[in-house]
C-alpha cells in the first residue's frame, strides 16, 4: 500500500525534479500536442457559437480537407493552387450542407442536429475515400520533420510551425470576430437567433460563412495532422480527441479552445509519462476525458463557457 | 374499416389505462408475439436467424435501455458501448467462476453489475447537462473499454484477450456457447426482450417514468413540484445500464460467441443512439423499429447491387454503403425528426378514418 502511495504521490514528482530537462521536453511535447487539439476544437467552437449545432462532422471535415489537398497535390497541382482549390471545395461543401442539411432542420432539437452531423460524418468519410482513394498518403508541403535543440530541450520543427500556425489562426479569428462587420453579425447571431433576424442579419448567409470558416480551419488542422501522421481514415477520429478540449474550454469560447487544448495536451503527456506506467500505460485515450470531467464538476460550463442561467 | 373502436366501452380505470386500449391492437400484438416465437425457429434458415433476427432482438434491448435514459429521462449518453461491455465481461466472469449457475440468472446478475457501474458514471449528470454530459459519458466509454483491455483478470488471463461464451444449458437445452443452435438462441433472446420490454413499458407508464419525463421536460420545475433530481437521474442511469448490461451479455453469449473489447467501442454507442433517434425518442416501440432499421439497412445495402446484377469492387461498395447510410440518416431526420414511431402513429390515425376520411 505504501509502495503504491509512493508510486502515485512521490515518485513522479521526484522524477520531474530529478531531470528537469526531460520534464521540460515532456511539457513542450504536451504544449504542441495541445495546440493540435485546439486546431480541431476551434472548428467545433465556431459552428456551435453561431448556430448552436454540435458539429460532430468536424473530424470528417478535417479528413476530407486533407484528402482533397493531397489528391490535388498528387495530380501535380502547385501548392498554392491546391490550397486555393481545397478552400473552394470546403466553401462549396459549406454551401451544400447549409442547403441540404441545416435549412430543412431549422428549429429542431439540438440532439436531432447532432445526429444529422453524425450522418454527415459517415457520408463525408465514404465520399472522401471514394473520390480520393483509401490508402495512407503522405502530405508534404515543405515543412521538414526535423528536430533541433535549444538549451538542452529537443524541439520538433513541424510541431513548432503547427504552434505558430495555431497562434496566427487564433489571432486572425479574434480580429475577424471583433473588428469586422461580419464578425459582429456572427456574434449577434450567436447571442440570439431571433433578435439577429429581426434587425436584418441574414441568418442563412451567416451560417454559410461560419461553416466555410470552420472548413478553412479544418484545412489548417488537416495539413498539420496530415503532415504529422499521414493522411488516412483515422484522421477523422481526432474529433474524439478534441471533445474533452471542448468541454474543458467551454463550447462557446475561442480562447477556451486554445487554453483547454493546452491543459489537455500537457496533462495527457505528463500523465502518460509519469503516471501511465503504474497502470500499464496507454491511458491517453481516456485520461483527457477524466481531466475534463474533474474540471466540469467544479465549473459545469467549462473554463470560459457562458454562465448557465437557469430559468423556470 | 376493420380498425374501429366503436362499441368498445371502457367501464373501469384499468381498462382505460391499459397498454393497448383498443381490442384490435391487443389481438395484433398478441398474435405477432406468438408468431415471433413459433414461425422463425421453424421457418427461417440459419442465415436469417444469425445475421438478422438475433442481432435485431439484442440491439432492441440495448435501444430500450438507452431510450429510457435519453428519451424518457432526457440525459444524453454516449457510454452505451461501455455499459454493454460491463454486462458482457460480468457475465463471462460470473459463469466461469460459478459454472452451475443458471445462465438466465447470470444475465440478470451481470445487468445488475452494469447498473451499479452506471450509477457511478451517472453522478456527474447532477451537475452537468446536455452536450457536456454527453461528452462526459464518453469518459465512461473509453475508461471501461481500456480497463477490460488492460486487466487480464477480466478475460481469465487468456492470452488472446477474448472472452468466449461457454456451453450452458437450462433444463437440458444448451442455450449458449458453440453447441447452441440458432433457433434456441433466438427464442432465448426473444423471451428476454419480451419480458424486459413489458417491464420497461410499465415502468414508463408509472410513477418512475413520469418523474423521468418531468426531469426531461424542465428539471427545475420538476424539482419544485417534488421530484428529487438526484434519485430520479441516478435511477434512470441505473435502470438504463441494467438493460444495456443484459444486452451486452446477450451480444457475446447469444450472438458473437466470442468477442474482444473492440466489439464494444464507441461505434457501438453511436449505433445504439442512432436506433433510438431514428426509432423515436421516448417510445418503446420506436426502439424496436430503430433497431430493425439499423440492422436491416446495411444488409440491404450490401445485397442490393448484386440483386440488380452490379458487381462493384469491395472497397467501392463499402464506401457507397457508408455514404448511403449517412445520407439515409439525414434524410430520415429531415422527413420525420420524431422518428419511425411517429410515422407508425400517424398511419394508425389514418387507418381509423379509412376508407372515409372526412
């Protein structure tokens, strides 16, 4: 018993203090992993904020975007043109989804819309593979997967560029939401659909814009994840990785998605390295959920979520 | 014309509150149940029993369980696969530890084990609501599957990591295991699902079901009129997990024969949730219709190209199946968001007026 207590409460911290360089390395690894999760979680937040739809298909959209990009590159299209082409495809997809799925389901229960996005997930997975093939593809857009060492800590170039991209993306989104006319309209819609409609904000256009932006975020996430682990079917499962990030940060908060991602990423890596061996490892799958659950018991709306006001 | 209730007078509260107040319904359901017990074991071939009817019955039971929780008590759960795994592994441990124990008793006991696990994972529902709760129940899903994968005690230290249904007999008839025939397993699954569906129907008509629906419709208002949220929500989680646990045990013992944790991953949770939504939230009949839909559609999609003489490559066909399945789900949600049970209700209303609708 004492041995177990020692293993849980003392030994891991001793290891951390014992080799600080390794600990920092684990931390940076966690930060990078967390930013990757945030990239996926961002797409969820955007759509949930503006339309109240819990879009489970975000993972499938990441896969679809990556597949399209790789497919175009493989056919000899130059990088810039391929990126533009993929963006066009994602915007077209947003338009189709708004037309065929969201518009007929307006005013339905949240759970119905959620189920519809799961249906959409199946469809996109099947469609993407039918068009672009099912084998694992390498996505190479010129970022080398090398590592260099700063002050004794190993840093991966690819992960670093992912981190920078995520930071830029969040900054751009923040400016877009707070400084532009469309952004203000988006926030108004998020606040109250009917009030926004009554002052003349076109709801349908707004939804299309939001889904397009989420599609573009999916392209970025797809590039980063694809460059890291290859473009393959399992890419759509990153959605499941982003869910704990989402509930931790709050469904409606862009900064929450980033901070939540960082907490989950770091917690997961540290937990896996220092406490994982105690229970036989591979705890990554559920550890994030348990961390998020513990947070939720204290703050049911997540870290940055809107305060839940109960009315009878 | 045949479906008229004229002349059927209710002279007592009991007859007014009956599950099937109309005599035609009573006759139809009674005959259908008898037919379900008699016809398929005699008439259906091995393929139909094994690939269609047995999974249909087992998934129906799981769908009823989830419907109690999500449809009646309003607590969205994505942990169904995990709770079914608890039932399956509990049944395996119980029957290998106590071989003489009646297998039906084992099923019920493993349901109780799943219920107690469900109670534990239902505790967050007191603070967390809606999609936050749905994601929180995913924690149960991933943790439980990981646990069964990691701890060799659950599989009796089998190196393959699988659990296998042993031969178990009741009154001299082998119900489970490699020597059990398909008709026997079918009748066992049917008997269990009939009993539990009747139980569930009565549960939701009574005090418990009404308190669930009160919590679902407006939890604070329910609390004010005296429904205790703690007890009601936990009861919903417990009973729902009981049903899922029994269904999980049946899944391994009556359908697969042997299984590993992969059979209980998050896809299963989504599948059962689909059955509940497509069938109709808050409807026992809907659970059956939804299960039938989800079991039958993939089989139809697999066989459809061959029947019209198309021979597609396997990979392409798989992808088309996925697309059509996803498309159908969206289509059904758009056409009837309240599910197949609602369609059934509408057609019954129409039938009452037929052939003279005014």
